[in-house]
């Protein structure tokens, strides 16, 4: 059950000053003005890219806040969620990235000024988080095609949905599926896959619904498998992914579990994306869940 909404008076907004293409000075002015009008005190905290997690944790230890807002994209959300995980301090999200997948799953308005309404009108709900190969994940991680695209996208100098689609089309023509063995507490699956998504939520920032029946507070997660498919099936699969029809395809399956071990026979390390961050992890990749370990602000019912 959701907690009784607290009154949030003293707020910290964590922001990456160089990410995205939104004018950060304008957003900071909006935060200050809107919160001042509502009688809230605010502090802005900028990340530097150097030891941000430990720096933020030390800052939180020396201050008393009623909530911490991640004002940014997936990377900033992951940073704040990791810093707050296991504590009673709730996280809000001011979505400023190109994807904003977790905020969409939580029903948070995508307009920054509307999202600021969470300060005075909200519920606090506990959600699960994941450990993927020892790395914290608040939303989604995957191996295979999308992990490759995230890595290529990060290497490029252009941002935005159009650039992402262009990279995906370029890589799709030469992409070779890999063979996986997934062992869970419920079952074992082995076979080739176009991609595997480790899902504690429903939706990618691109609005692709990879896990339509997901709940973020049930102590379980899903390994969502897209198996190799002929080119003629691609338009149908894409349509199903955008219309919550993942389970309707002959090329998809979901493994629901409390823990999983993902093996790639004969492969020592694998490309993985975790909350939008491209990584290389040693195999096997162990995945565990931390039930209701993060408290988040969501719109009031």
C-alpha cells in the first residue's frame, strides 16, 4: 500500500549541467520560481562526471531533505535512485532526457513544469530495484541488439530519436543473434536470441512496451526474449511492441523470476546496457532483485 503523502518542504534537485539539449539555466529558474511560489526551499546540485555517486551520498549525509529530484535523463535518474536505494528518502523525477523511460512507467508528466506538481500533490510508492552483474538498475537492462545500439548511439555525436533510429537501421542489416542459456529460480531456457531484456518495468523511453504485464513492486522481474525472426516479420513485431502485444508474437517469450543467471556459451564477456548506460560485463551475468528498496513520488490518484 502507498505511504501517507508527506509534506515536502526542503528539496534537492540533482542535475547534469551538460547532458541533453535543454537549457539548464531556464530549468533551474523554473524550479526556483515554482517552488518559491509554493513556499518550498530548494537546493540545486550539479554532477561533474567524477565519482558522482559517492559525492552525492556524502552530500546527503550532511543535509536534511524531504525529497531528492533527479532532474535529467536516464543516467541522472539511475544515479539518484542508487544513492537513495535502501533509505526512506523519496525520489522525484523531473524528466529532461530524450527517453525518460522510468518516469513514463510511473505516470509522471513529461513536461517539467507539470512534473514539478509532484512537490505538493503526490503519492509515495515503494518499487523494486535490480542488480545486473553487480550494477544497480532502476528500470531496464538488456543484452543483444538494443545493447549494441545504445553503445553505438553513445559513441556518436548526435542525439534524439531520429539518430537512434538511423543507428538501429544501420546495425540491423549486419546483426548476428547470439546463443544464450538463462537459468532462473523457475525454469531454464536456452537458444538464440535477437535480444534479451531484463525488465523491472514495462516501457523503454522510445515507448516500446517490452513487458506489458509488469509490476514494479511485486518482488519479481522478467527476462523478455525476442528470438531471431525473418525480415518479413519485423514490421509485425515492431507493431506489437508499440501496441502492448509482446506476448502475441511467435518470436517472443517472457521468463518471470526472482533471480537469473545469463550465460553465453564460449563467451567471456558481453555488451550490456543498464538504464541507458553501455557496459561490458563478464559472463555469466547474475541478476537479483531488491524488493521495494526505492521510494518514489508519483502523481496522486
